C-alpha cells in the first residue's frame, strides 16, 4: 500500500496535476495539426525519480492522422501549443525535443518506449485519448493504462503506477526503448522559457 501512495504523490509533485478542462478553439487546433512522416507509432514516456526509481509521471505520444501527446494532468503548457483536455496538438520534432528535455533533469530521467503500430491502431488510440476527458490529479498512469488496456487487453493492465505501466508496455512485441538523462536544475520552467518557436521555425528554413 505504501508503494502506491508514493507513486501517486510523486505523480502530483512532478506533473503539477490540476485536472482542469481545457478546450482550444477549432482554428487553433487545425492550424497546429502536424503529421510526422515516420511510421504510425505509440511512444510511452515514463518520468522516473533518479534517487528512488519511482515513477513520477506518464504520457503518451501518438503518431496517427496527426501527432499529439496525451499528457494527462501534466504541467507542460505553451501558448503556441493548443490543448484539449490533456491532448496537446502540434507535436513537431522541435516540440517533441523540448517536451522530453522539460521532464529530464538532475532528479528525474525519462524512459522512452517506442512501438510502431498499424495506422488503424494509432488512430484508435488517438480517438480514445481525445474522448477521455480532463484527467484528475495523480491519474496520469491510470488514464494512459486505461486507454492502452482497451487496445492491448491482457498485456497492458489498468494501473496507478507509471513504472508498472512501462513494464507492461515493454512486453508488447516490437517495443524499443532508451533512457534520456539530463542534469539541469529542477526548475524545468526555464526549458519552456528558453524555447522560441519563431527562432526554431527560422532555423528550419535555414535562416
């Protein structure tokens, strides 16, 4: 029982969970829509405490008809990235990079697990994330595992534990993974403050 309490508290501490409803307007979502040219893919992110090994937050990047991140009760927010109830749109490569660096720091690292899937599977997960609704505090792993358990019944079980979800996901055939470690300050707000989308866009154009 104590382990469950630690996992839930850690999720609250790292993610700054608020569970509030957010609904970006249609034009903002349409303008930000981005489809990565790679294969349809699910990427499970698990934020892990470097000292204790406990899971602190869970999120899921989905590359379907467009690429989004389901970031349940998460704290990753930026005015240029529209969100609808924990689904963040416009996940271009620079956004993906800043998202992972936002979470990796001296006290936490990110376990990144990739699974290439059929297009219909990616789209199903995308629709399930869109319809899930605003996620309450400390239910990051619970909400993500509930979605994945509908797609992979028996292999992925509903759980409150980010680490247990990652372990279940690792059993799926074809999963690859890596660990992202950085040693910046715990003040991860600086990552977003330093990120200038206009400068990134200019660099991409070779300007």
